[in-house]
């Protein structure tokens, strides 16, 4: 696949979500694959756009074939690594240990790969945890439990729910309920 050159190397707009997205589908793949401005780069990737080999010179047909032939093994290795971390996250979540489950899932997301089975499972579990956390946040908010919300915010640092929890802490309803308890 040939990607049109784009000189723009401005940082991508920040997303609140740590979940990785496909570089191929981004508005500027050249930036997201860290292609040096003004220089050609060959990237050998899997069918999801996860980069496994890079070359700043034009590889020979034999070199390119060799890199392409290695991609399925690299994909399998990546998936096994992600699966191991996912299994740890799932085990933690099954024990209601949100902190360690998130730690494992965020570790998977930092691998910056998409589409692999273990990563897709990680993303589903992540959203399950976020939904449960939102329910807990609403419960704590209704009770006016500011300390509980602060603890939850600390636990969820690095996720998009953290801002929602911060907003709940600053909400007049939570403050009023907390003041009524004192």
C-alpha cells in the first residue's frame, strides 16, 4: 500500500482514550508511522497496519519477501504476549481488582497494536470495566461520597472515565449531599 506523503508532523489530536487505533485509518499515516519528513520509508505491516519492519532504503525483492514471510510469526508472537497480559487482567477483574486489571490492560494498549484477537478482548474488557466504574461513580455521586469518588478517580487515572469522575466530584449535588452529612 502506498501512502501519500504529508509534511505535517504536528502531534495528532489528543484522545482521552488509551485504546490504540489503526494508523492506516488515521488522517495522517505518515506522521503516525514516524516517517521522517522528506525521506522515503518502507514499512512492512500486518493486515491491520501494525508495523513489524521498517527500512529507510529500498529493499531488494528477496529482502522484502523475507520480511513479509516473517510477519505471520511476528503477529503470533505479539498476540501471545498480549494474551498473557489480557489473561492477567481478566483474572484480576474476576477477583474485582479493578486497579490491577486496568494496569494490565493499559500495558497491552501501550504495545500500540490493533486488530489482534487478544487486543480486541482487552478492549472489550476495558469497556466492561469502564461501564462498571461509571455505575459505581453514579452510586457514589448519589450518596455524596466525595472521598469515595476521589479514590475512584485515582484508580481510574489514565482513562477517559477519570474526567467524568472529576466532574462528579465538582458537581453541586455531590457537594451538597456531603455537606448535609457533616
